[in-house]
C-alpha cells in the first residue's frame, strides 16, 4: 500500500511539473500606466534637429503629450504620476523605415519573427515601423492587428505588401509578376487586404514598375524599391517615391548594364565603389533624385557586417539568437574575412559619403536596419546602430536622430502624430540614460519606452526573447 501511495505521489508530481508554466501577459511588460504622467527633470531631444533642452517636464494624458517645457514652470496636475528622470534623455520613438518582421533562415528562405521582433522593436524605442517588403504579408497584417488591439506588445506598423518582383528571382517565397497587368492586379488585391506601402525588388521590368507605381499612387500609397534591373535615375523618372540602401544597390554604373536586366550585384557594387561621390555620374543621380522628390533609405548596419574590419555584433545581440542562428552568423563572418576580393570595404565607406552628399544637396534621407544579410542585425538593436553609423558618416547626433524619427514620419504622412516631441502629439517617447545629443552611443541605454502614453519596460521585453531570434 505504501509503495502504491508513493507511486501515485510521484506520478502526481510529475504531472504537475509537466503542466505548462504561466506565460507573461502583455501587461507584465508595462512599467508605467497612469491616467496622467509627468516626466520631470528630463533632457529633451525633440527630433526636429533643435538643440537639446535640459531640466524639462513632459506631461502625458490620454495617450498624448499635453504639456512640455521647463521644470517648475510647466503646470503638473495634482493627480499626475510624477517620475524623476534626472540623468535621462527623452527622444521621440524611432520611425524605422526598413524594419522587416522576418529573419534569414538559410537556404534562401526567410521566416517571420512574430514573437521576438515586435517585442524588440518596442523595447529599443522603435515605436513605428514600415515593414518595407513582406515574405508573409498575411502574418504581418495579423501581427499589426494583434498589436493594435493590445493582444501583443509591439510598434505601430505600416504594413507593406508582398515584394513586387519579376521573373528570375531565386526566392520561392515570392510571386513573380507576369507583366504590367499582373502588377496592377496584385497591388489592387493587397491594398484591399490592408497594405499601406509597396516595395519593388530586383528583377521586375520598367513596365511592371510603372504599373505598380501608378496603381499604388491611385490609392495614395507610396512605393519604394531595392532595385537591380532598373537604375535609380530610371526609377525616379517613372515616379518611384523612395529607394532603399542607396548607392550600394544602384546598378546604373555597371559598364555592361542592359535595360530591364539585373547584372551581377558584386560587380555592380565594385563599379560604383570606383567612382568618387563628387564624380559626374553620381552627382547626376543625386540631382535627379532630388528633382523628382525621391527619398533614400539608409540601411548601414546590414552592410557593415560585410566588412571584415568592422566590429562583430555585441554579445547582448548574440544572446538573443538561437544556437543555430548564432552559429550561422559567426560562420558568415568567418567566410567574409576570408574574401580578399570583396568590394564592400570600399563600398561601405562610399555609401556613407553618398548619404552625406545626398542630404547636403537637399535630399531626404530615411533610416532603417534591414534585418537580413548574414543574420547579425536584428530588430531594435540594428535601428540604434543605424543612428550611430549616421553619426560616423558625418551627421551630427541631432541630425541623425531627426533622420531616424521626424524624416520617416514626414514621409509616411504622420508627422502630426509622431516623429517629434511636442504638445498634441502622441506620447511615443524613448527614455535613455545619458545624453545622446553629445554622446550618440548613449542611445543604446534605453530603459523605458512610451507608446501612446503607456510605458514599457525595455529589459523585461528583451529578456523575454533571449535565444528566440531565428526561431520565432
């Protein structure tokens, strides 16, 4: 009888241990949620490019900034939750303009990261993203719906439709357009499903690109592109709104470039790298883009990892990768170090010069991370690295922050809501320890992120996805 009782106890305990453990709910990641909040004695970097202001107070109510100004001068409601932010800086939530919800899984495939990436974007202060191309557009739309309804933590999402791609792309996840009519039909379908941006890709023809642009514009929707078969000047003449990656993917300088044909990408990059930014061909491209009001999206982090002399991603990023993803990234970095003929060491510096020259000439530069490449660039962390690399490119800290915030909001037409800090705007605010206006590396010290007036705990969100990037 004793043996039977002992066996029953063992089985019972084993059953208890086998039960699923309670998972954190969305509210478990919220640190501050009050009807009225006052962030006091904080440094304000408002995102407009204006100088930082010290010892400020920001009052939040109803999800919006209701007052902002000198501490002790701005009236603070009696019922406010007052938080002393001495030693911290308040910045607008970043507006990530090349922020996919997928990650490279090897073998030419990409998997959506519906669990880890929304949390990481939000945790690192990226409160608005444009997905800029989708491998699983329905998944992205459902993620957006879940975030918007409060079922999961994440940023506001401008969902881009599936890649608009032509014949020849070696990615089985993408539909290959069969001509202009198919291009128009595909755009119409995804507009009806909820897509609010479109991205064209490497192999489509000029006629297909024109059909995508015309159909999207009919609905007031903008088109961006990572191009190869079509040069930047050609795309600008056809009416494209934005071009991704900059000089690194512009194939029009390839000496044997043929119309509607994508040349070897490394050869094209090598050809562009040989040109000085002040040379006539590149200056003509810059002038054409500006004249046609075409923006350029900087994605420096993804290309930095193709340069052997550049630093590896930090350990805090590696800790978030699955074992397989981490090993793949490290193997890729080893392989890159062995390639002595790579154009990327030169091309990376040339891209930095190009972006600086483009802005100096009057162009609109946007910012994103592009979590693809060799797998080391991931949601949120890559966005912060992008801002740091803009500063390395020659922009001031305040200019770089504006590029990563207000510029993106203006491009999306939501600058009255987000992109800078001002009374009446939504309370999308990242709080970082230190002063990124004088030391841009301090932008990495994100501790608290407000989205629509709700304060999210960065550390808790990050810790919840350790080892998950590359899996889900």
